C-alpha cells in the first residue's frame, strides 16, 4: 500500500521524477515543451516555481505552495484556459457551459435541498481541488506531459518511473536557497555544462536570459527584486553547493586510491537525498557489469573512447557512447578531459 504523502500549504517541495527504464526521453525539443508546460501548470495551480531543471532522463522542480484563496468562476475559467489547449479546452469549456445551463434551468423548477449538490458546483470544485497542492501539481504536470508526448511520438503507456520523489521543508530562506542551488547545478554536476547558466533548461539560465517568471522565483527566495543582486546572491549559493559536491568527489577518489570499497557519501548539498551505496547505475540499456568495468578502467587514469571500447569489447562508437558514456556522464560519474571541446580528437574521459 502506498504511503500517504504529507501535503501542507505555506511549505516548499522539491519534486523529482525519472523516466521509465532510465530512458533518455527528453531531447532539446521535449525539454522546451516541458518548461512551457511547467509555467502553465504553475499558473493553474497557484503555486510558485522557485527552481527547476530538465535533464534527459529526469527532472527536478522546487515549488512553494501558498495558502488557498477564494476565487470566483471567472478566475477558475481563466486558469483552465491557461492549462488546457485546443480540443481539450473545447471539451472542458463545453462541459462547463452545459452543466451551468442545466443547473440554472433546474433551479427554476426544483426547490433546492441540502442533499442535492448542483453538478456544476461539483465540476468547478474538481478544478479547485487541484490548486495549491503539491501532489496535484505533479499529477497535473505528468499527466499533461505524458498525453502530449504520446500523441506526438506515437508512444503508449506511461513514460515515468513510478511515483515521483519528494522532499519538503518550511519556507525558510536558507533551505530554499540550498535546494534551488542544488537543482541549478545539476547539469554542471553531470559534466554537461561548464556553468549553470550555459544549460538553458534550468531556472537560473532562464533568469539570466531575462525570463521574468524565473526571476520572480529567485526574488521570492532572496527577498529582492533587482536581478543583479539576485544573481550575485544565487551564484554564491551555487558556488557553495559546487564546493560541497567537489569535496564529496574528492573523498570518493581518496577511498579508491586507498583500495577501500567505494561507498558514496550523502550529499551535504541536500542531506535528505542519499547517494547510492554502491555503483548501481541503473542503465536503461547495456550491461551493469560493463559500466562498472568502464569505471574501474577510468579509476586508473583518463582513457580515450577507442581505448575503453577495446578494453570492454565493444566495436560500435555510437553504441558505446549512447549506452555507456552518456549515461555515466548524466549520473555525474564520468567527465570529459576537454569539456570545452567535446569533438576534440584528443578527447578522453576520466572519473568525475
């Protein structure tokens, strides 16, 4: 039986979801769509998105859930029009108008009683229940993204790996800044970008590019409206988070060098999130044994892809890159020796 989630308002929620079988579903186009959908769900739900990052195989979102408000029919319908588009919107609006007309006509002929709940009122309430609620926020986002993805990509069934993971804490500035910094450095941590602002599918990059909604999230956390000040403050938070990641990696390398069994430590950046106790990589495809062999080889020093392929017996560069190198970089276990020049003929890989 699933454990009931703790749902409370005036609280922050760090929400994490991975894609089924650790497949890399999100290409650049899908990431762009995910960010746009995120903003639509944010406005519909009445929450504040503080930070986000969309990686190829998972995403992280930090939201603040304020107190529920009393909103009228006009505002409910406005939010519906933000969330739903095209045929879905037409269907919702048609049902809205039909139930409203039926209840108005019935009210002229039937005396209202306590037992009778107007169908239109119940329909309105079904939308309001999805607002100011972290679980409903995630359900709405994942359902709409899945339906859109399946329709466009001729896919069927879920694309997400079970329930989403959640960490929540009071809306305290230090905790909000720490969580958002951890989210914004994900691409840097995975070796995909040299700086957080270089990875355009994270909130900090969007804010640096002038996105007003992204900047509003940082203004909420830092209590300031001027982007120059906000940027300086958040860069400090991210540098602290990066330093803690590098410190943890240094401890891991020392353990490897000493010949001890490698045990990943908990991240100080976000203590609630445990690092794996062993190198259980969870590849979508490929062999865990081969992936571990790659890590063992790199523990002895940097190697070129051709050298690694020869050592593990894989001939295809595309297969090796897609099934091993890219997933290992996504998980922050491997990095390029020349990150600024990915296509360099001298490119090699090493442990991160």
